[in-house]
């Protein structure tokens, strides 16, 4: 590369405070969640992790590990091709059937991540229907935003969880064009839940399709872990349910489940499905074991919810503000980038607790949070220990408290 280009890159990263690099250093964990050691495999800095998306601990569940090892022995390490050209394995097909059954839909389609599932599915669903207008929640994930960008469909953004605004936008749209409403059931940064019955009702009245990202809900909520819409008995009202295998199911990959023809259209046209190597069979086998386990066991969901409720109660008692008590995603509101980073650093240095500070662009400036994820693998005592440590850091750094009893 000529110096001229290197200079351009130097200018591009100018002003970066090294925050991201520091993040990558801290994030280099080794060990089994929620215990970990820092910086190297033999590291002696033993810490506990409070920001993993392996919410139910399925990434280390014996049945999941066993299934993965067995599949590696039988089928090797990689898929060997894209799904359409030699890369489809027995486990991919079985997993798609299992996911369709989980959500009570005709069919399902796997992708290599939740990101590529949203990107590929939305670019086809919104992009291939002539004149489709999309109504998208303001806090929808980057992968949804990118999928909609790739669709080139006309887009109207409704204020977060504001169904009156959604209704207003739909009422103003041409009644004769196809319409699609896109929302998440559990919002990744706020940890709050969308008003799904109202959204479903609005969609029916305006003849809109619905696409629901249940990434932070599948495995964790609803009968057999089928998600929030299923918990509310309205999964049928959502045309497409989208999920990940990387959070509740502890592995990696993403999927959509929906009507046969919609799934087939995505299979035919989605670039992020067609032009990439399929998930390794062993990953599909592990995910299949996780989905099956969580369809038959409530224990992990119960433990997760019990830990989440305990954390909500303890934070309330100490006046430490957090956004929502509706889910296991406990977003502690710090509202200051520097303070948020210091809190994260002090928790790590003084208490051996790792929880990542979340700053822009993941949240808006001034809405910085510590996104705490109590998991099913934490004990109640560990939850108490976590809140005690946070309380001490909160005090030491002079962060604002809510008057007691007014927190969520
Ligand atoms: N949707 C939402 C709401 C997410 O939060 C994420 C990732 N955190 C994704 C989709 C992408 O999922 P994956 O990590 O499987 O790519």
C-alpha cells in the first residue's frame, strides 16, 4: 500500500481514544462462562462475566457439547460449500424443521448469523414486493436497518414502541401498496418488550405483513422457548419470526420461520443465504440439541427469570436506575460515557466483574448504559454479590441515585 493510502487510514481513525482497542483487550476472555480468566488462557486473573448473550448457558450444556463433538467426528469441521452447492447437511435440514415446529410455522431457513438472516430476509421480503412500504421501530437493530437499506423499499420509522405513531403512519400510507411492519420483541439495548398485541391488531386492520425479531427472546420466553409472541398466544399473527442461535441457543447462526412461500422466496433470492458457506454441520447439530433441550426443559428459563427478578429488586432497593424490568436484559442507566467506562473498569479492577460499558453508536449519546445480563448459570448469591459491587462503585464514583422506590 502506498503511504498516501496509509495516511488516509490514519486520518480515518484520528480522534479515536483507543476505546475500541481497550475493549478488545478486555473482551479477550478465556474460560467457561460465567467464570473466565483474562488476557491469556493460563491467566490467573479470575473474573466473573455479566454481559454474555449465552443467557441460558447452552454454550456449555453437556447435551450441546456432546452433539457438537459427535457431529465433528461424523462430518468434520466445515460444511464444504454454500447451502445450494454441496454445503447442505442432514443437520441443517433437521434444524430447520425443528425451528419451524418451535414457532408453529410452515418452514424455516437457516443463515450463518442473525445479522445475515435479517439482512438477507428483509432485503427480499421488502425489496421484491413492488412498492412495498416498511414501518420500522426507531430502535430496531443495525441488521434490520441494513436489510431494509438493501431492500431499497420506502421506509417510515415509528417512535420506539409508540403504536399511536405506527397507526398514524399506516393510516397515511397508500392503502393499495404492500406493507410490512418490522419490530423486535425484546429490544437488545433497552431490554423492554414491544406491545405485540397492539402491533398485531394494527397490522390486521391495515393489511400489513409483520416481521418480528425475537433474537433476545427465543429460548428464554414462551412455551418451549418459542418467544414472546408465543407467550402471548399470538405467534400466528406474525408473518415471519426471526431468531438467532447465538444467544439463548448458545452457538451461532440465525434463522427465519414463516409461511412456505415466503421462506421459499427468501431461499431463492437472498444474497446472504446464497453467496456464503453454510454453517458447519457440527454447529447445526449443537444448535439442534440446544433447541430440543429448551423445548423440553423449563429449568433454565426459570433460573434466568428468578435471577433477573432478584437483580431488578436489589437495584430498586438501592435506587440504581435501569431501563426496564420486563426482561433479563438489565440496562443500568449511567448516561455519561466517561463515567460508564470508569464504572466498567472499576468493576473489573476492584471486583473481578466484567460488564461492558455500552456507548454510542450502540446507544445514543447521553444514554450510555452498563448492559447487565444475569444468566441462568449465575447463582442467587452471585447476583447479590454483583449488585453489592455495583453499589460500591456507584457510591465511590458519586453517580446519581433515584429516590428509593421510584426505580422501575
Ligand atoms: N437482532 C438483534 C435484535 C440483535 O441484538 C442481534 C445481535 N445482537 C442480531 C439481530 C444479530 O444476531 P447475531 O448475533 O446472531 O448475528
